[in-house]
């Protein structure tokens, strides 16, 4: 068995590539250091008196790759000597120390931190590890490129590895012009090899590296599939906003707030109230209910639809917040009892039907067996289903979030059509909701705060969705056997 056979298929492809300029756009935990250490070790073994430079954002990362080089060389039954050299830095009286392993044929592999001063004066083959995460990427780039461009020292290669770190940096530019949107005017072409966690997992599965699971149907132990492994990693990572970048190699723009503070404060009005629910107030009302889990609150957003005359004389619909109910520490039945009078008052309510919210949504629509509560019926505008109840079940996904938050954001334009109360926690909650852009695709997420993950913003957006269809589109629904008409009539 040869040493290269220890590499997986995509790793062998990288190790076998002989192009001068190579970029490995790989997901996290796909063996970047394992692969480049093999390349450097093999190069040092086959070319006497050659120099290989391992450069990473920190000295610790460089030393970890150097340790892997030692393992490869020892696996080839070749002895190595570990030394340390000190160099003059660019700064006056400053010194730089580099860890080195030296082979019997005179070849050396250096481990250096990614600082410009540490790279001046070297010439050799170069491995830049996690290049997108260097502290001063452009300055490092100017310093390291001279390492491979001395023609008197023979033609040298450069291998860059990294996961993305947003758009606009040097690494993104190289990948963009050589892979994503190739620039035909470039004279120097880089070969870019992209490997996501999905592609890597398929090879791990084929190699039998993913372990086993107990099959739910048979109760017997079987090999874990690539899809199961990826879902385990995704769940354990628990950071949906960063998953596409860290594990699927997407270059995401820097996150932007869904709503700026200026937009939010412009929507604040004395007409809106945080605690103004009045069961006897006339009007047309809508609700949005974001159901919280164990650690997050549930929030019911209650708003009144108001029609005003616009500057052009045409009617303008506005939603005026009348009540925001904050619920925490109650079970599903207790939460239902808490919001029941508000749902009774609403034309329609859009409820979070994700995870623990599914139980609430089913009970609200279909009632609770064993009790006299028969629910408000389910709403669905799809002509194939057309359900004219009061409860719309909304399942959060990346696609549905775009359907939810895009029209909600449009309410906060020059003429605001969603009025909110002057309340600091609401202002902060709305501002925390983020948009992440990847090409033309948008993803929405919110960081954890003391009051959950922008639960108020989600509830308000659900309320806006409930009102977007308008009461005029709802016909009184027929009485079905398991529903009480008292809870399902539209007024």
C-alpha cells in the first residue's frame, strides 16, 4: 500500500495535481491539512534540498500541519531532524523563530505564522492554509508571492486552501475570477477544486468511515449514510446562518439587518400600543403567533387593519399594533388559553408550525380531543386545498422565510404600513433580524438574544402575512362535524 492510498478520492485528486497555482476550496473538516502535509512531505522527499513553507493564520495552525508532515515522512521510514531557526524581522531588533523539520536529503519544511515580516527573504514551495482568515491578507499576499517568483531558484508552486470568509477579500477574488465567474482576460489561471461536506461525506460513506446506526425499521445495526452524517453535523453545528459558508463553500455577503433603526423608528407611532387588547374594540384584527421552544418565548402579535386615504386619494391599508403578548414558561394548553380571546377576535391568525409549534397549530385548527374546544379551522389559500378556517399553519424554511420577510420588509418604506409602539425591546428585536446574501439568494436568521431569536419580529411578520389576504377574500366556512361554529365564524 502506497502512502497516497491513505487519501480519499478528492484528496488524491488534489495531491496528484501538478499545476503551479492551485486553490482548494474545501469545507471544514475535509482534511485540508492532512492533504497538503502529504503534498509537502512527498515533495520534500523526492526533490533533494527543496524548501517547503507551511503558512497559516497562526503559528499553532502551522505547527499542526508540520506535525502531520512528520507523520507522513516517518510513515515512509525516513528519519527527520527537528530544528529551529531565528531570522531578523523587518522591525528593528525583532526576531522571528521558525520550526523546521529537515530530511536526510537536505530538504526542509518550515512552519511559519501568516505575518508579512516572517515571510520576507524566503524562497520555496508554498502552502497557504485557511488563507481567507489571515489577519492582514493583502499585505501577506504581497510578501508571500515573492517566495515563489525567483526564477533563479527554479519554478515553485503555491497551494492555497480555505473555506470562504465572506465576499470581497483576496481569496474570494481569486475563486471568483478563476472558478465562479472565470475572467477570460487573466493570463495566470488558477485551478480551483471545490469540495463541500456533502461530496466529502459520500466518499467517507464509500470508504466505510461514518460508523453505524440502529435502523428504526429493522432495529438492526447498519452503516450510516452520507445524508444522515451531514444532518448530524448540521444539527450539532446549530448555526444555520454560517452553515452554507462553513460546510457548503458558499461566499456569503456580510450580513445586513432586515430593518435599519431609521426604518424601525419611522414605524413607531402613538397610535400603536404594546398592551392595548380590548375584546370590545370594533374593527378588523389579525394575529401572528411565534411559538417558542423550551428556552424561547412565545409571542402573539395582535394588530388592527386601518384604511386611510393616501396622498393620491387612493385608499391605503395599514396595520396598527394593538397588543403584543409575551409568554414564557407555559405549556401548549396554557398558551392556548392565554391567547384564545385574541384569536377569537381575529379574522385570521398565522401561527408558527415548526418544531414544537406543530402541536399548537394542530390544536388551534382542529381542537383538543376530550374537551369541548373544537378549534377555529385551518386556512389555506391554495385553490386545490382551499380551507377557509382561521388558522394558517406556517412552516419556517429558507424558502418560506423569503416569502414571509420580504413583503414584511416592504411595509417599512417611505410610507410605513405597519405601525409599532415605542418600545425598546421591540426596536432591538426587529433590528436583530439579519439577511445573508449568497449571489441572488437571501437567507434570514437572528442571533440569540436574552428574549430569544427575534421572536417579536417573527410574530409581527406572521401577523402581516395573516392580514395580506384581506377579510374580503374569506367566505364564511361550512360547519364541519368536529368544529363548533362559535369559534369559526368570520365577522
